[in-house]
C-alpha cells in the first residue's frame, strides 16, 4: 500500500470527485486523474483508479441495463478498442514525462470544452455523419480514456446528435464506458500496474468511492450544480498547466 500522506491528500478528494460524478455530477470526475498524477506517475494513477471505476460502473449498468442503443455501441466500441491500444503504446514506448504532458493537455482541453458548453457552445458531429465518423470519435474516446479516464467529450460529440431518449443516452453511456474500462484492464496489466501495492491502495480508497457515489445521488437533488461544475473545471486548467510544466522540467 502507498504510504505517502501527500498521495492520500490528493487521492481522497480525487476519488470523492469520481464518486460524485457517478452519483449524478457528470463530468467532474475528469479532474481525478490530473490530481492523482501530481502525486504518482500518470500510468500508476490511472491503474489505481481503474478498479474503482469498474466497481462503480457495475451499479450504473445494472440500473440502466434495459435501456440502451445497440447501434451506437456497435459503431463506437471497435474504435474505442483501437484508441485504448494507441494509449497503451504511448505509455509503453515513451517516457513518463511525455505521458504527463499528454495528460496535462487533455485536462486543459477537457476543461475548456466543458466551460464552452456551460456558456451555450456546442461542438458536435452532424447528425447525418456516417458510422465511420463515429468510429473515429470512438478512437479518440478510447485514447483519452486510456490516458486520462476522460473519454466523455469525444463520445458525447458523436452520440448527442443521434437523438436518443434520456434513458437510452444514460444507459448507452453507462454500458459504453463499462466496456471501455474492462478493455483497459489488459493494457494496464501489460504495463505491470496491478501490483500488490496498487491493489491494496485501491482497497483503502474504495470505501471513499462508494460513500461519495451515494453522496452524489443525495446532493445532486439539493445543490446548485452549475457553480460546482464551473469551480471544478476551472481547477482543471491550472492542474493541467502544472502537469505540463512538470513534464517539461523532468523530461
């Protein structure tokens, strides 16, 4: 188990935010990876968060198992698998500093995209775009998910114009990312990240993830989510800049 108190000072809020995201504050969990990568390597951070995500996914998939769109999954999952492979190759072939720089850039782009949407902006593929475009967005979603557990924006850019019902959208999203997270397991195993130390750390953090998921379900009905979202996305920008700076100075 990781013993560094600085790690837990960052890991506890990171996992709590991930739990809040699963509980209803969609998107705020994207800051979890950048926060954790400030304490350990980005590959190790992602490997620690992955089992927690899989446990949380099981709840979402069970809840929405009857309402999902088969066509979206058939188009995007093959692309996502290719994107995961690309992310694995990046982590396996280049330095940790390079992965850190990519993570920082993804964090900044994710935050800017979310803030743009909050101001009424839209960046989406046309509703008439062919399946090949969906496969491409799947590749990008798989890649960003492998590196930063942040595959949401590319997925949404292609899926949102499809006109799914709210239930089908939530169910399809839950099943897509549950499948993507399981597809990432062999990649992180090949990178040697499922060590005893990492898995014991996961066991310590799992109660925080479960409690924060239920807290998210309770809070999402009682607080003004917009201000909370804005604060988290604004936080992602300096965190991303810090990761890029760390990559440049240690690379």
